[in-house]
C-alpha cells in the first residue's frame, strides 16, 4: 500500500470518527435523575384522599380504588403499599364487591410476604380464605388457609404471635380445619 493511499484511508477514518462523535457523546451523557419523591408524594396524596372518603359508606368503592392506585404507584419495597392494599381489599369487600376484595386481600398477603411481614401476610391469607369461603370457592379457601397455616409455623414468630394466629384461624371453620393439621 502506498503512502498516499494510507493517508487517504486514515483521513477517511478520522472523518468518520469525527462524524460519529456527537452520537457516541450523546450516548455517554448522564441520564436525568429519577424523581422518586414525586411518585411517593403522589401515592401519599392518593392515600390521604382515600382515607377521607373511607369515612363515608357511600364512598367506599371510590376510596378502595384510590387505595389500590396508591399501592400500585409505590415501589416494591414500600411497606405502605401493603397497608393501602389491605384497606382497598377491606373497602371493596364492604362496598359489596367481594370478588375484588378477595383478589386484593390475596395480593396484600403476597406483597407482605415479599417484604418479610409474616404476621400481616398470615392475617391477610386468613381474611382471604374467609372471603373465598363466603364466595363458595372451597378449593381457593383451602389453598389460602394452607398458606396461612404454613406462615403460622414460621420460626420468625414468637410463641405468643403463633398462638394468636392459630386462635384466630380456629374461629373460622374453613381455616380452622387446615390449622388443626
């Protein structure tokens, strides 16, 4: 290869590098900061609105929707999401939408488990089992009862906590049958 040819190729390569520089420079720029506080503030605002509506029986359904939305907006590690889900489940149930209440109560338990809150999860599974029983969903009630019973055996619970859970489970026939095993 001649010197002239080498210089032409090198100049062409440098020209391409300069032309591509703005694209690669843009790719290396920092991303704008994530606004976590904005979504937390929004979730808190939804929860406050839901709390104010939850004092009026005629507004239970709307309050449940706001609590559910507040839980959805929160991050996976935010324990307030579990509280919002439980409130949404309870209000849905008492507004007459037992199926929605059941789904939300089970979701409450599942999310509490992911956060390591064994007691809250067990109570939510017990509540979900009772609702499933009311809806004549025997297999689902049985499954939810078994989940609660397994949690009652957790080594993370004190003997007092375990006894309280088992006592609560014995008060409901569908749950009590599983707890007695």
